[in-house]
C-alpha cells in the first residue's frame, strides 16, 4: 500500500500542508477540533510515524462571574482556580472575569468577544435579551457555554449547573414553619427580585407557607435589592411595628445588617431566622445562636460539575441533558452542624 503524503492528507482534510505539518509535529497553533480531525485522518490513512497526543493543546476556558462583593462568588472564583491547578496547565488554561451584575450590556459584549478566542465559556448571567443574543453568537461559532447558578431558560447553552432555587425557597419555608410553635408574622427580605434566583426563592417560600403553615402571616416582602443601607432602613421600619415578628427569611446579602437590626429590637435569638450560604458571618451568627439555619449552595460542587461536563464535551463530544448532570444538591447548616 502506497504511503500517504502530507499533501494528500491535507487535501483530504481540507487544510494546507503547513497546518498538517504543525499538528503532526506538535507545534501548536491549530484548534483542538481541527487537530483531532487531522490526527484521525492520519490514523485512518495508516501514516507510518509516531503521532502526538490529541489533547496536548490546553483548552482555553473562561469563567464569567458576578463582580459583586458577596462571599459566594469570591469563593466560587477561588474554587475554579484550585480545580484548574489540579487538572494541570497542559490540559486547560482557565481565565476568570468578574463583571457587575447590573451591566448586562458589558457582559454580553464580553461573551461575544470571548467566543472568538476561547474554546468554551462558563457564564453566570441574568435574563436579558442582550445575553441571549450573545449566547446565540457562541452557538453559531461552535463555542459551548455552560450557564452557572442562574438558569437562562431556552438560551443557547450546553447545559446548566446549579441548585434548584425554587426548592431552596420551599425548603427555607418548610424549615422556618416547622421550627415555629406559635402563630405570628414573618418577614421576607429579598435580594434583587428581578433576578430569577431570588424570584424563585421567594415564590417557593410563599408557596410552602400558604400550603403548610396558615397560622403564619407573611407581613411583607422587603425589597432589599442587595443594598446594605436599604436593608437596614427597611428592616428598621418593619421591626418597629407591632406585633413583633416570629420569623425572618433572607434570600440575599445583608446578614450583618439583619443581625444588627434584630439586636437593636432585642429580637436576636428570639425569631426563627433563615438565610443562604455558610461563610464567616453566618458561621458566627450560628455560633451565637442568632441564626437558625443557612442553606448553602456548595461552591466547590458548582465548579467541579461545570469543568467536568465541559471537558467531557470538548474531549469526548458528550452532549449532556440540560439539567440533570449539572444538578447541585444544596446543604442545610444549623446551630448544631456548622463546624
């Protein structure tokens, strides 16, 4: 059988001889998809030489996260960096970018720009037409995207990684209601209600209270908007009203401000108080027996699943289900099990 030449192999694949030469001699500068195609064609043709490994080119992956100062996103960014180091520089190069949540136009432009130079993206974003259009651009370029934490229904994404926010809200309602032995009024402090994650938590909490605990009355939903001064002001006003509340659920940031307000009204430790995430502030509040329970999203698991599913897709062509493989189980921490 006549040995295939580089020119014949290049013509078969539809690239130049120089491109084939770069791949076969492992010089880099060729996309992973094209490298894989050329190496497979070389094997099929029975090329008599030692071929390089298929994935010597490190995958260029960018993670786009919220630039707000919350513990969750700071820890999530660190978890991604740690896992990337463990996987190794030769397998992937991770780029992390933090963009304010209230700048969808900036995020959309960055997604589009990154899709021209990255192999894949992991994106935290809220619903916005500009974001949907940017993700459609990614799909058109063949760049897979995994959405993280906040789902974007029907967006052009490979899959979603995150907890079920509605069930988290229902769990908060179930725990709060079950821990209250007397009827009374409950306050809900919300983050940005125009963001799906907070909206779903609110809906889940309200649904459980209506279904299971008719003796509890939701006094009002305080729109804290993730602004600490606003949270203090709103809570001060509602805690001054009579009768005293018996329960409080916080869907977002501001746990320090909530503790300070409860303390001023001598309600710290006297109301069932439920919030989200386990970090230094909530640990201290649990230890001081002010906070009753916190629902943690498990940042490390988010990072693990997102990278695993993305690498499996890039290296093996696996197409996951939109939700099931990326489902993250949230964890409940009380005053008895937070250490």
